[in-house]
């Protein structure tokens, strides 16, 4: 059974108090009355209430002052206040809402609708409290999850690094002994450890990105080093997939100020994505070029099956796998492309995917011109002008997005 709701009614008109009290009692409310705002505030502090209904024009303390006093109180500040006015001043209601009123009624009262208005205000207040509690619970859950991710990341990384390290030592020993079978077993251990470590790192980065901008460990690095780091991380998947890789990089010596690990990770995820979703023997092109705007466009293109146009937007949504069944043939958390976008955004750049069914896919990762070494810009541009291949294609694709055309 629902608890009886308490209403404090403040009005200096005794007849008004009597009529309003009768209607509220008839509707099942418990009613406390006051002849001015000061009495109503005392009742509220001493006995509490679910709702305050107050006339605006009263002696001692007006309805405006009562509403303001309630809103200033740390304990009572959330109490809904319905004001009643017979004032013909146009600013009376505006002033009441500015003071913190929840709703208002005009005199003369429509008594047949009075208790419905009260019911509506109380229900709206209850809904707002429930929504606020749900929000607080969600925020607490998110905070707990982020804290748990941080702890789990540390607790998992340490043993996983040990598994990977000792697995490599064991694999090397079996290799010396020409024990190919056990060498293969050791490789499986190392590969499994690395995949789990990558998954943990991805979840932690996704959690950090949800909480705010990710922290970058910025340093100058050459474009060639970034590409080499990225390819080194997927050598085995490329080999198993019998994939061929074509490099079309405008200038390997181009210096970039960025988070080396994260940018290489982004390129590596694009390569890994092409390997996962393309048939054996896929051809993957890695290109890089400077756009006319001066940005660096890094492209990873494959000649695989491509993606439906309506599915492209979903690819950058966290955990969005095109096949989410437990029987899906391709592993992964669905965080690869979303994290590429997170990394691009953190560097002030952009990320996009172009694809059509049967025509492969092309991913463009763009770093802004401000991150490139100004001293090398002329050489890079000259290299680009002489290259009509995939590197120039990467620059052209990025420039078309911003309305630019490659020089």
C-alpha cells in the first residue's frame, strides 16, 4: 500500500486554505496549513512534506521568499513547490519560476482539476528522483568498471608478460634442439598470450576513451618506423593468410610528433582487420601521402569482399561486430576500428572507411599538418607529386573529405 503523501498549504486567505485542504483530504493527502511563508518553512523543517503549495502574496514571508528559502536549504532543496497567484502582473510567474517554483496555479481555482495538478507534480517529481538515482547508479557503476579495468589491466599484464617471455625462451630452446612439434606448441602459447594481452589493452584504452581524452606519450618518430612497427605486429597473421603487402609511402624519413605506440597500433589494427575479413591471398596496400592541406593521410586498402554501405557507420561503434553470434568464425572484441578512430581523434586527426561490396575496402587515417616536421614538408610534397599510386590516392581521399584536391 502506498504511503500517504503530505502536503503543506500556505495561504493568508482562510477560506482558500479551507477549500484547498478539503479537496486535498478528499484526494487522500495529509495536509498541514500555514498562514504565511515563515510558518510553512517551519513546518517543512520540523515535519517534512512531499509538496509545498504556496500563495505568492502573503505577509511576513511571501511565496517568492519561501520558494527561495527552500531551494537554498541543503536538506529541503529538492522539495517540489507549487505556487498559486491571483496577480495580474505578467512577471509574477516568471519570477516564481526564477525563484525555483516547480509549477503554478492561477486564481480563481479550477477545483475539479486541482488534485490532478497536485498528482501530476508529485508524479513528475518522483520520476525525476528515480531518473537521478538511476543516473547516479550508472555513474557509480561506470566508475567502478573503470577502476576495475585499471586494476585488472595491471594484474593481467604482469603474468601475461611472463607467459609470453618464458614462452619465447622455451620456443627458442626447442628451435635449437630441432624439436619442431614442441616449438609449435610454444608458439601457440606465445601467440595466445599476446592476443589476450592485446584484448586487455584494447579494453583499457576503450575505457579510458569513454572517461575522456586519452593521454598521449608524444615524441618525434619517422613515418617509416611507424609503418615498420605496425607490420611487425601482424607478420604472423599476414603469413598465415598468405597476404601480400604493397608499401607506397611518400617519405619514410618524414618526422611526425605523435604517440608512436598508439599510431602504430592504429595502423596495425587496420592491417589486422583486412586479414580477418578478407579471403586467403588478399593483397593489402599501405600508402601514405601529404594532402594539399598539409595533413598526412595513411591508407590501408585491400581487395577483399568489401562492406555494405549501410554497415560502414556501425564499424566504428564499440563492440560492433557484423556477426555477433557465439559461432562466428572471426575472433575479436569489435574494438579495432573504434579504437583507430579514438586514436585519430586524440591526435586531432580523423578516420574514415570507404567500401563497396565486391570492391574491397579503404581505410584512411589522417594526422594533422601541425604534427609534421615543417623542415621536411618540401621534400614530402615533391615525393607526392611524383607518385601517382596508392600514396597519392591516400592523400586524394583525405583531401576530398575536406573539400581539398591533391596538388
